């Protein structure tokens, strides 16, 4: 088989609320994001592990309410006013603590909404500025729980559809048994399958999927037992004597 050059085709992530998949793991977050007028002090912190879906939920809310999007790691000084509200992504990694404190204070004075996004609840962020620690501890926080099987299946179907890939239900189940259980990993796996399918000029089969994903899965501590179809952690190397 002659392998073709696979061109990397970017796929834009959707921020449409219709693409948010309702699940028990995000029910509390969806409830809070739907009613920003009910947030104590006008602030909310949304937290969860990488790939838990917090950014997708936040972008859908930002699009709905017209909030501006700010990068916490790139936040410097004091941004211009945003009457509709602001979202600070990676707020737990903010480099300029004083800028975040000033932004929170200014938004409180003007009655502007503030949504903070991080991997952990604000009370656990590594912040040195006492006044900012106080503001963060007073911020209502809502977390995202582990994704259910139904949510993971829905996410996999969406990522496949985004790249116009068609896999039957049996093949999708086969993949879900082997992939890490988070949205970011599912998206990465689908991107690798798409790249492999373009490269070999054929449909996605189990042998092709094994080839495309084997090394990446091993990097996640998983190898594929093709006979039993079970995800098994890779054995740790024997200690040196």
C-alpha cells in the first residue's frame, strides 16, 4: 500500500450551546452558568481536570451572554471595562496577581460578571497576594465530576462528526474501551485516527486504529490486549538493583 501525505487539517472547536452534552457530571455547572444573575458577588469559579469540558461550557456561556474572553496566563495590567462580563481562563495560573485582583475589584464596583476557570477550586490555588486569596475564597465555586459512559460516547460521536468520520457503534465501543476517559484524550485520538486514515487513504479499521494509537496510548500508561479487548496499565519497569 502506498502511503499518501496527510495534510494536518485544523478543526475549530464549537462554542455553540447546542453542542453541550447534558450529563450528571456537568449538571451543577450548567445550572450555575445559566443564571449569572444569581452568582454571589457576581462571581463564579468553574473548575475541573483538563479535558473535563469546563472550557466548552464556559465558551458556550460567554457566547450566550456576550462575555469577553481573557487568558489568565497573559493577563497584565487592568483590561478595559466589559459591561457584559469577563471570563478568565487558566485563572489559577495567573502571572500578574495584582492585575487579577484589580479586575475582580473593578468588576465588583461596576456590577460586571466574572467567571474564573481553573483546574482546582480557588481556595487551593497557589496565590501569594493576601487580598486576592480573600476574594477567591469568597467566590462561589462549582466543579465538574467524572464523565459518564453516555457523555464519553456522545463526545466521541461529536469529535468524529466534526471531522466527517463515520464509525459504526461497535467500532466506537471498541475505541471507548481503550481510550482515556476525558474529552481532551478523545479529541486527540480522533485527530490521530483522521490523520492515519488520510495517510493510508482508507477507512478506519481496528488494525489501523491499533497502529495509529499504540504509541500514544503507551505514553498514557495503557497498552492494548487485542485478545481480551481490555485496557491494561503498562507494567512499571523493574527497579535497578
